[in-house]
């Protein structure tokens, strides 16, 4: 009998892709699980290999194959990474800071992996949006993540014009050289009196969380050159309390009177339904019938 053939590499079970969050500033914020994954991965796909190499060097992680996975090469590189995963290797996807896929390439690769039956796992960690919300002091039980505004004027305008009536807190990312333009756009869209918390250099030595109106923020950073990476939390539009329908409640009470209700019961029922003071309806019925 001939010896059994050794399975080809491609016959091995597929490896796993790990979406690994990295620190947004303070390197101490990396998780133990993230370090374990990065140390044991067969390869790491990075937004900027130079940035990731510094992170790996800091934590004494070496001899891991690095691949550049960026917006401009994601189609080509995605196929290469998928082939490695299908051959049995396991890899980590990282961005320069924070969670991969959020405001960074990666969604295409995740979709490819899911379609091909490759297991995708998340290794959560630091996130600038959540950190800024925590610092802002704004109501954040519900919020919406708006990320970076487009560099294209038409898309940028369309994006902002969809938001003036948003009642949830809104989180934006912005680079220092674009901050004044963005704040000026906020003034035009949200008004200069809308509250905004400007977070700068989160988790780093010069971390700041500055509470302004949008107009004050524009004035401040016009006088002080923006430096560092910014996360902006804009307050949502306060929910307007519905005006009580006094006239409608009076009309409903009169209908109840015509149906045989007493003045007291008609006033109580109509007032409760409309959310208005019972006495106001009662007095109207007494004086006008």
C-alpha cells in the first residue's frame, strides 16, 4: 500500500480573523486578550504598518508578518488575506487607534470572511466615541455616531442637512486642520447656541474635554490653533413638549355632556385624555356649558 497523501495546506480548516482594538493614545489601555492575540497571530493586517510596528515593539512582540490593509488597497489585499485564512492561518486586523472597521476599512474583509465561512471574532477595547460620550456629560442613553464628515462638499452638505432635527447626541471625529471648517458648518446647521463638547487628545497627556456652545467653540479655536485629534459631541435637539390641546379637550368634554355625563366626570375624563388640568376644563364647562 502506498503511504497516505498528506493533506494540502488548503485542505486545512480555515483560521480565524480577530478584529483587535488598539489604544487611542495611552498604550496602557491595551487589553491582555489583545496582546495574546497579537503575539499568537500568524499575520497582522494593519492600517499603517509603521504605527503597528511601534505598538508591537513597545510590547516586545516580534516575528509576526505584517500586511498593509488600507482604503486604497483593500480590494486586492482582502483577497490575499482571505486566502491565508482559508489555508488555516489566523490573523488580526488592527487600525492605527481604536476599533478596526469603525471609520476605517475592514467591513469588506469581514463580509468576505463570513461569506467564505471564516470565523470572525472581536477583541474590544478603547473607543474614542464612547470615551468622548463618557466625558461630555450630555445625555447619552441614546446617541448616533457620525464619524468623519466627507471631504466632498456635496456629500458633506447632504450629511449635515440630515441632522438639524436629531434629538440624540451626535459624535463626530475630526482632524485638526479641518476643525474650524467643521465648527463653522455646525454653526450654520445647528445654530451657534447648540451645546458641543470638544474632546482633544483622549487618554493622552494633554487630554481635554471643553464644554462650549458651537459659536464659542469656533471663536476659541479661531484664536487657539487646533492641535491633536478631535472627537466632538454635539447635543441633540431638545424634544419639544407638545402643546396641550385645550380646545380639543373642551370639545370632547361637551360631547360627554351631551351623552349624559356629569360636568365633573366629563371634565375629568377629557382632561386626563388630553393631559391638561381638570380644573381648566371644568371651569370652561361651568361658564360656557
